């Protein structure tokens, strides 16, 4: 079974430019999460999708971040325009829906995208 | 607001030692707790998941315990090896399908 994949693995851009990160969850996982780790801090939640619907976007820093998950499959996270403080590692995770028979939501993480804004 | 703390921040031990990593959380009403491993420049690998109704989980040389009422979990690594060197992260979920809240991690170095 293929795991969560993310593209690109690294991105170096200049302040003011646009970057789009992509996440492909594990097939059949309805839940998709975006997280971010900035230097010296803990990993923090950004956004949660259930299929194609945004369930929780309380962690999105500001309106320069735009996420999409068309058709409930892969998701993209666009940063426009990028600022220096956006540098960090962006992780995507997916999980099955917790329900009878699947009582917990073990989250599986992708390798992350390391974003550097100069 | 849930907060997760991991102690120590870094740990260096000689090969073969048994060791314990600590995790504490402020809100004991958790749904589950996951321990992850992260190698430098890599993603997170799930090691163990403990449901709120469980007290411990074991996988090979790893044993994770959970004491919900006191807001604590420990990850016990037996007979440590240099290949265990990595950052270990603890994360909790407050209900099914909700986001994880992470600690900052413990950076482990096992010296041959």
C-alpha cells in the first residue's frame, strides 16, 4: 500500500513569490490534514479536510494560505505571496474515519515539503 | 487548550541501555495518543498508538504506557541501538478524526 506522498520535497523561493504544495493521501482515507513545523517549534496543525469539505481551518495563519481538495483526493496548499516567516516543513497526513469497527484515527504522515523563503 | 510537553529535549545514551522518554499533556480528555519517530530530513513514522481506554502498547523493543488521569505517557526503549537515534514525538488527539497536538520532541542519540 502506497503511503502519503508530498511534492515537492524541497522548495526555495523568494519573498513575494507563490508556491504550491501537493499532498496525495493514502487511497481510501477520507481525512487529510496539513501541519507545519517552523524552526525550533513544535509541529502545528493548519487544516483538516473530510473528503472535499474543510472540517477545520483554525490553524491557517492568514489569508495568504489557500488550500484545496477537489474531488476528495489529493490536496494542494498554495502560499501567495510567500513571506520569510512561512519557511518551515509542511507535513500532510491522512487517516481513515473513526467509526464503529475503526475506533481510532491513526494518522499517517508524508515525508514533508521543506519550504525556504529568501 | 491542549498542550503537550516532552522531557528531556535531548538525550544521549550508550548502546545497550534501556531508556524512557516522557510526554505530558494538560487536558486528560484525550481520544488517543501517538508516538512518532522522525529521522533527520525525513517524515514522521508512527511507532505506537494508544487509545484512551488502553494502558499500554508494545511493538518489539518499544513499549508505550498511558496514564490518562495524570496526563502522562512514557515510551520505553529496551536495549537501545545506534539505529534508534532520531527525534521522538508525542502527539494527542482530543476526539476521533481531530487534529493532533504535538510536543516538541526528544532528540535521542545512541552512541556505539
